[in-house]
């Protein structure tokens, strides 16, 4: 059979959702074109580790071509999709047109600043390797700056690090940053009084990690307190000028470092599409993950919006994206065989967040853990999930080294 | 004794020369301030490996503060020196003034384009992590671009990589790039005809690695030929517009990639100093490495200019810088004890260059090697010289992995 006569599946986005769809179709008689604006897949759950100099960018990223070397029905193309025509079934890429029989739109999310332009301008975010490395460079520079700042008040402001958003990313970043200061920076800056350093975690609601059960929320608060993280609940930002945060209660915090982890919305490409959208620009889809009126097009992962059985929107997290990818691969095979599609059902595999060395909170199979056991589970589960055997070995070696020597991966300030 | 009464030694530059000086003074009763514009020391001999995705930036760089954690008489300051007053003995840094008793100027070199502005603008260089990562991103992007270029002529031009300069860096880069294409890119781009890819090495003189004895020059040419590197001797550039090189003989080469390794000159800071300079802006020094008229100031490494016993200038290489650093530390101790200084004598430790997997040329203790044995010597000598035990282990693991699996470190295209 001529390969060009095989059904053509175009997958846009090599994040968790796109990757799983492509893998699910590895034995199918189809042609797959996988498109991404980067040449690599990113293991986003560990991105905050790049920001605190705990891991290197390459340890949580893997070139897409390497991942799919053995999948002969797949071609990768790097580039930015400049348009999609759902009626005539083609996408525009790198100046040419790619026709498809089935489309999988898995373009992911980006940081949602909810209109806080001041923070978008002067704050930091953790969305891709670029923003994570920028955050790392800034954090490390603050210690250098503090080391030659004679004014005690100014030094204190330089060493005040504010993380906004009490979700898993905010909690993990705060815990890891507090540890970096206590265990590593203390050794690198023996003349600097790191008692001046403060890590603050601001959360607008009354709870940290609101999706967790109450006992884990309490354990999280306790563990963060033990690491000297200053947690402020019910605390809303009003403004930020790069030097000072104004809070809604009228008080303010002097700081040059605001790391925003408080929201995600659909990525730019969704903006230009004339489809029905929900909050955060996310594309509304059918319970089968299909785009309404376009059964051959699937929208999955962070860019899509779907309510679960209880009527609440599916969260924008990697486990949802992975399960939707698996489901989409199966659905495309069913469509090709003219079988009816099933509804997507999200199976919550549990939650897991680390709070620095030796401490994590976890909920797996309905059981809550916290402390050291949760941390060990976290370490091995994340190493298992990282793509690439080589990366797994190196990350394991790194973490073992850090654990034994109270060290961190090389703290490099690179130019931008 | 009050620490502030101890003699104050200011060392500018944490390259090989500055690092060795600081280390040589580790037991001295002095205060040392080490200054660098980066927070890390860079192992420059392996910088080309970053450009060909063979090593990661962090594997050849180490934070200066980490290196000197145990040396209590040393303080590190990150920043750009904005001026030096040799008469009043102070340097300007980060808006304040630092007075010194002894000064060591070890500010290193930068790429010398010899006035070829066109290449400075559109070409690539290997001078620091930033330029090496830029080169890597560009090289990897060329393969992506080639993969969706339908025009055969254009594709050939995209896959033509030109390295200018037949010194050790040029030879090593050409060999490593040829291997990357043959062993790694072939697997990542199965649909791309990599027979179209060309690595060219242009050298203006009649010889590659002119400092080596004749048998090694022949071995180098043979090894490069075996790796399919197109070596062009007696070949001079005339112009380059980012798309096409014009050669002095009237012919031209279509390419988007020119990596310039053909020259080094003293770094910017030397430009502003009113001292006697030789070619390439290098500062002329006494045979004791002192600055004329300023016996308390030493200038060493790539930024200095000194003739050897045979009347030829000392080369701008790491072994000279290291030996000058050792010598300077001793000389400062002698000056403090009012003893006479000795002249600096460079002891050539031999030469060593690798030409891809399994192949290198070496001259050690007057004996010439080439091929596999030279390559094994090269691997272990370089691993030994890299700073940091952790980095040594990881680099050894990486190279062993690459050797067994014909793979390379993660080929990540990062944003700039």
C-alpha cells in the first residue's frame, strides 16, 4: 500500500497529550505528522527544579526526534503553526500547507496573569525552559547583589523571595528555594547573613493545595513552616512595580523577586481560532474530546475545556493530558473502523508534591502520606516518569549527590 | 592581627591564570579579592563540545564560590571592573572603589575577527558559554530547516558547515561536527539525505595545527579526511553576507554557518588602559610578568604579551595561563618578603587535539601519538583537568554513554 494513501493524522504539540496520542498510534496503519514549536518534549512537573538550580534544562527535556526514532509511521516537524482550517482540513506551517484526515490539537497552556500586567512585566514565571532559566539566573544574581550591598534594609529586600500561588507548583518552589538558601547558599556565601533571607508564599484563598484533603493541607503548612517559609493565606496582590508589592490590605512587601505560579490559560494559538471557548481561552469540547461540528478534530490537554462528572472543569495538569492522549489514540482508531466513540473519564491517580529535602505530601490509592515516605515515593515516581534512560540515571545520580552532600546542581548564571 | 591590615591582593578574572594565582596563595597571610564578570570558571578547552551538543554548559563550568569554599582568605565578587588606577592602586567595581596592594590582571581573551565585520555579524564563535550555546542552537536548527526544505540546492547550502581556522579548536570542532552528523543526526533525521551535508575547514596558511611537528600535521589531515571533513589549505576569506562566503581566489561557498576559530585578542577591559600594548591589544609585560613601572601589578594569561627565549610571543593557551598563575603567586610572596623575582619560563607540556571518536593527535614528553591511544590520553587528561568531582563523574558517564550508543548529549534547541 502506498504510504501516501494511508490516513494522515496531524498532532500539534509534543507535550504530554500529543506524545501519548502519537505513542498510542505506533502500530496503526497511518501516517502521523507531529508538530511542535520546540525540538524537545519538556517534563513540566520538574520545571521548578530548573529554576532553583536543582536540575539542568537538558535533564527534563528530550528531543522529540530521539523519542520517536523507532516509530516509523511518524514524522516530526519543528515550527509554529500559523493557522488551522477546520472546514478544509489543513494546517499552515513553515510557509506550506499540511492537509489532514484527523487533527489532534494539543498545544498546551501558558501562564495566566489574570490581567496583572505589572507582574507579567516585572515578575517571573515557570512555563518553559526559557522562563525557568531566567528565573534561576535572577535568583542566583540576587545573592551576588546582596553580597556587595552595604545597606541592611536594601539587602533584606534583595533577599526577599515571593512566590504567588499556593498550588502544587507554588508549594514545591517555595520549599525547594528555602532549602537552597539553608543548605547550599549558606556555604557559597559565608559572609552573608542568610538570616535576612525570606521565602514568602502568598495565596489568595484560605487554603494551600486546595485539591488535597484537609490532613494533607495541614501537613503541607507544617512542613513549609519547618523550612521557614512565610505562608500568607487570604492574601491578594494589588500591584507590583519591580521593587515593591502592594497588597489588597494596604500593606506592602519590598522585593525584586515575584514568581507567579497562580494560573494557567490556553496557549496563543487558541486565540486565533474561531471556536467556542471557556475561561482562560480554553476550547470547549465534546465528552468524546472532539471539537463540536468537527468529529475528525480532537482538542486535548491544557488547551481544552471539559467538565467532569461532578460538573467541575478538568484540571490543567499532566495526568489529565496523558489520559486524554491515550483516549484520543483509541478514538481515532475507532473512527477509522467506523465504531462509536466512548466518553472520556478522568481517573485521578492521586496527588503528590514535594516540600524540599526529605519531605513531601502524597495521596495515592486514597491513602494520604506525608514526610519522608512521601518524599521517597515522589523521587522514584518522578525519575520513572522522566523520559530517556540516560536522563533517569543522571537525575538519580544528581539527587543522590545533593542528598549526601547537601549540594545542588551547578549554580550557573548564564547570559540572556 | 586584624584581617584588614593584611596585604590586599586583587585578582581580576577567574579563568585559568586568575584561578591558579588564587590557589597558589591559599596558605598566605593575605586578603584576596577575586573578581569576575561571570559567577563561574569556564573550562575553555572543551567549549567546542558545548557547540556540538557533546557536553552541557554546566559540565564545563563551576561556580567560583564553590571552588573557593574552603579558602578562607578569599572573597569573590561578581561584576565588571569599570576602571583601574595603577598609580593610586585601586579598581572600580559595582559603583565602589577597591584599593589593592597587589594586582593580578588576568582578564583573558576574546575572538579576534581581524576586522572581518561581516563575520563578526553573521558568523559564530566559541568564546564563552553564551556564544557556544548560540552556535549549538544554530547548528541544530539547520537540520530542522533542511528537513522541510524541498529545493535540493538550498538544502545543500543549509547543510554546509564552514569552520575557519586550522588551529586545535578548528580541527577539534570540525572533527566533532562531522561525527555528530554521521553517527547521531543520521538517526534523528532518517528521511534527510545526510550525504548532502558537508563540513569544511578553511585555513589561510599552508598547514593545519602549525605548532605541531610535521608527522602530527599529516596524521591530523589523514584523520580529518577519514571523517569526511573537506580541508582547504591556503584558503582566504574575502567576504560573507550570512548566505555566501566569497573566497580570495574568486570562488564562493553557499552556507549559513561560519564558525570562526581563527584568532584571539585581549578582552575589552585592556582597551581602556593606558599601558603599552602589542598586537591584538595584549599588554606588554616584563619577563617577571610585572607591568612596566608598576611592580605590584601583574598581567598574565591571554591579556598579556611576552616573548619567549626564541623571540616568539607566548601562545594564548591555557597551559601558559596556568603556569603564569603559579609563577605570579610565588612572585607576590617574594615581593612581600622583599626577595628578587625570577623570570617566567614556559615549559611546553605537549599538545593534544581530538578529531572525533577514537581519534586524536598528541605530543607528550617529545613523543608523537595519533589515533586511538592519543584519544584515550585526551579523554582522561581532560576529565582530570575539569574542576569538580561531580562534573568529572558526569562527563565520564556521558562520554562512555556516547561511545557505547553512538549518541550525544541532549540536542536541545533553546530560545535566546
